[in-house]
């Protein structure tokens, strides 16, 4: 009987360096498939004519975004191999917070074995958002970013409790990418050992 796929959810605030840590840690390792759910949702939304860029996805009406996420989850369900999902724990819009991965979406993904949260100091997040020319990042105060980080932990804790699996927290502070990569790789190895 073939081994079931294993899915690792990787969360992080915009600017925490989540995608950088994932890609630098995994690279071209054929044992893992990296799926950025925001990019996947953007591709689906663009095909339907809803958006013209990635950052417009979070401003879609909730019903539309939910339908697009459902389509994205359906695509992930059919993907073979060990999958690392690059996503956000929460999505902020006009001082309202929505789950990046609601429990109904989580429940559809069979084989989730690990949760990793990539975090960074608030000042580092602000600096990275300012320097990111590829994305339309909103410039927010330190207090707002701290609130976002607290909400992220609350959302991730709910997912952890729902699935009864551990959360690994990786610090990706400025100048510490090598340390973050080492911690990320160790977390992946630990998760895979646990669920072999």
C-alpha cells in the first residue's frame, strides 16, 4: 500500500521571511513540493478575471475568496508527495481579521502532520515590508503588527488544537537566516520522523 502524503503548514506574517526561509531551506529537494497558497489562489482568480495581481486577492469579497480557496484546496488534495504549504494564519482587511486557512479548509486536507510558524521581530518586519518592491505591502505601525502577530498565534493554536499536532516556532530575525534555515530543517526532520 503506498504511503499517504504528508502536509506541513507553514505560517508567518507578511515580512517575517516565511517564503525565504522555506525556499532557502528546501531548495530543490525533490522530497518536498512547496505550494504557496496565495499564489495558487491568485492564479485561479486571474483565470476567472477577478484580479490582476497577487495582493488584490485579499480584497475580494469573502464569498469569492472562499470559493477560490476551496478550488485551491481541491488542487492541493490531488497533488502527490510531501507538501509544504506556504500561507498566512490571518488576513487583515480594514481592521478585520479573517483566517488564512479556516478549519473547513484544514479539514479537507488529509495528512497534515506539522505546523511551523516563522516569526521575526516587529522592527524587522517593518523594515522588510518597506524594502519589498515586488509586493504592494501596507505600511503599518508596530502596534498593529504586534496585534497581527498575536492574532496569528491564536489562529495557529486553534488549528493545532483541532488537529492535535505540535507547533514549531522559527525565529527569522535580521541577519539570522542561516540559524532560521537550520531550525526549519530540524523541525521538518522532526515532523517527518514522528509520522514515518
